[in-house]
C-alpha cells in the first residue's frame, strides 16, 4: 500500500447543513422578523408606562446598542439615525407648541420669557396664544415629546433589524396583498437614501461638479429615474409571481369574509371601550373582545383559502427568537405590574422642581430588554459598518 503524502490542506466538509462551529461560537444568521417586532412593540408598550426622562434616555441607549450590535448591511438597516432625527424633531415641535399655545403659569413656576400675546375670541376659551412661558411647562412638554420619540424609535428599531420582505412571508394569506403594499411602503425610504448616496458618490468622481441649488437637478433627476426603474422592475417581478390575482374564491366567499372581518373589528372596538370605561356594561368588556377576535380569526382563515403560497426555506423559530421576544414582553409585564417599586417613580412630578430619581427595578427591567443585543445570533462578520 503506497502512503499518500499530506499536503497540509484538508478538504472542507460538505456544506449540506450548518454544522456547529468547532470554536464553540454561534453561527451567523438573521433572527426571525416577528421576534424583533414583538420585542420592539413590547418595549414601546413599556415606554408608554413611564414619563421619567432618565428611563426614557435609557430606553434610547438600549435601542441604540441593540441596533448597532445586531443590524445587517441591508439598505433598510441604515435608517435608524433618521428615526433619531425624527425623534428630535418631535421633541422640538412639542416644546415649541407648548411655548406658543401656553396655558399660563402659576405662582410656583419659574418664569423664563414672555411671547407676544394674541387675543382670542370668547368661543376659543381655554387656549391662549403667546404670553409668559415657564420652565416647568417646557420641561413637561419635553418629557411628553421624549416619550413619543422613544415609541417612534422602537418602531424604527424594528424596521432596522427586521427584514420587511421576510416579514411578508409570515402574514396570513388574507393579508398578503396588504402586506405587499406595506412592505413596499417601508422599503421606499431606505431605497431612496441608497439612491441618493449612490448618486452622490458618482458626482464626487466627476470634476467640476456644481454645489448648492445648481446641483439639485443633477441629484433629483438621477434619483427619480432610479426610483422609477426600481418600481418597474418590482412590478414586473410581482406580476411574474402572480401578485394581484383574483384567486379561486367566489363572490359569496368574499362577502362572507368581509362581513366577518367587519363584525370582528366592531367587536374589538367595543371590547376595548368596555375595558377602558368602568361604567360600561359587563358584556362590552372581555366577552366583546373575545368574540371580535374569534370573528377576525375566522375571517382571516376563510380569506386565506383563496391565496395559495409556497415558502422557500422558511425562517426558523428557535431558542434565540423565544429569548428576544420574551425579554421585551417580560419588560412590559414587569413595568405594568408595579412590583418592587413605587409607581410615582415612573411619572415624577415637576412640582417642586427637582432632579428625577432613577428607580432600581425599572432600570433593571429596561436593561433586561437590552439583553437582546447579545441573545440574538450574530448576523455575520461583515455586519460591522459605520454607526447609525
């Protein structure tokens, strides 16, 4: 038997499946999009519980960490900074509106400045335009705007981390066309940003480029042309795959589906009203909510029969998906449970004016949601780009 010389290069194992990494590291993959949406919506629900500015800033820090740690290099993964700009705009608009449409100050307020007062008619009582502005009023407006800004950033984090095209595949069949429209709408802004960046790079390679308003035509026209070309390619691809087809459902089946969905939505609205209003009849609470949910589910199942879809390589739902979704849901549940802390610490009063405290339990709860940054599997070695 003739010995075979070793060359020092061994054959790579067949890539029929994802074998465990010999170094014990987790293999890169993208998390299920529904897990990111559950995590983000649960965190937004927890944000609605508090008006403490320190906790709200901590939520923004957690969102920034998770997005930086687990985003991909896709076009929609670069848009979180624009949600931060939108958040700052929301806070600024809220403060400006509170200063302009002031409701007056009390003797305990700290006077800052006064705006010109515009007289209003008698039927416009309760709202005054201009007048004295206090520090307490601006701080209250900034806190309310910061809470709304955190909710917007939670949605922005979900849009950044979750692939909208992959999220379309998990929608019920009855909502498939609606999901296509929402997916296209969500993808428009990142694609426009990508087009602008590509046109700007091309302009930098040319000599003697114009600046200011003169350069507007040289940027807008290529961007619109690129957007139109993308739209035509998308329409052709969707048409070749059968989007928009009528299906096999009869007219009676469509009417029944619409009636079930309409009655179900009415039941959900009545149930929500019954749960929020303590004086409402008892049958408008949980019974109406449950009946509406059952009718909606029946309508979705009946409407989904006319759409036949096949899924290529379905997204797995494994332990990291449960952990990420559970960290967000557990944070919302603990904040709404009032366990281990005083509820007044979540909504500190500005009278007297003092620095808000940072409660220990809510802080730990928000940091618990931040564990999604290392619970989720890595997205690949090439994911490290410039920070958004």
